[in-house]
């Protein structure tokens, strides 16, 4: 999805989104532990940070972090709620960071609205910005055997087989070091997280 479509879709539901997902306590403990393990010691660029809840969790764990998101309402909320943490308005498609200056990137469900053909380009931008051996953690919805769109509650999203996503990372210059699976449970779709390092 183009940035303006994603921005408009999340702007329309931002208050409800913050209510449902806006606190660090809303993160699954396994997800939090996975990210903390692989992003330390930071600093971390939290791309698609939403209302800043994961950025806050990282910071509270002693890992310096900056949040970035497309949605002005999310950034305004994050700045008001966590005034000691830096938050920026921006797009994952073009990072405002010089080459090889970012130690670690978190892209927690912030890649899901990208058309799959754009994912390699965005990962190349992450690779450009990261330092040698820089760390990357991504979270996505998981499918069993093919990349496919699905009707996400905000706007169309895509899910990936984990092995195929790992191969896309490899082709973009990353080496997978760990993965985490969450099977479907109740209303929760299956999802996964991958940790990788810049090769």
C-alpha cells in the first residue's frame, strides 16, 4: 500500500488502536523478550512505532530507542505520553539516516502493508542504514505456504511463510540468527518474528 493510504487508514482508527495496543503491557512477553535479546545494546530505530509502546519497552530496559511512524496522531500521542523518548514522523521507504549509522532496527508489523514486490527495496534501505553487523528484528503475520494478502482490520496486509521471508532477508544482505513462532489462538492470527544481522 502507498504511504498515504496506510497513513489515512491508521489515522481513521488511531484512537481505538491506541486504546487496544498502546501500552507496553499489551505486548506478548515472548515477543518482548525476543526483541530485547536481539536488539541490545542498541540504540534502536523503531520503525512503524505506532503509539510508541515498543519504543518505551526498549527504553525502560536500558536500550536507547527512537520511534518513527507515518501517522501524525501516533507520533503526537507518543511524544505526549513518553516525553523523554525521541519520536519522528517518517516513512520506512526512505530513512532519514546516513549510510551505516544505525545500530539496530525494529520493524514490528510495520512491513505488513507493503506490496511483497516492494519488500526487497525496503530491506535494502534498512541494510544501507545499518552499521556492519547491525541487528534487525521484524514481526509479520505468517502463512503456511505462500505470500498472500488478507483483510487486515485497518487495511490490506500480507502474510509470509517464515522460510520464504528468511530467504528474502538473505537476498537483501541479512543472515537470520533466530526466529519465533506464534500459532493461531482464538482471534489471533499466526505470526512470527525473525532476528537477523547485516551480512
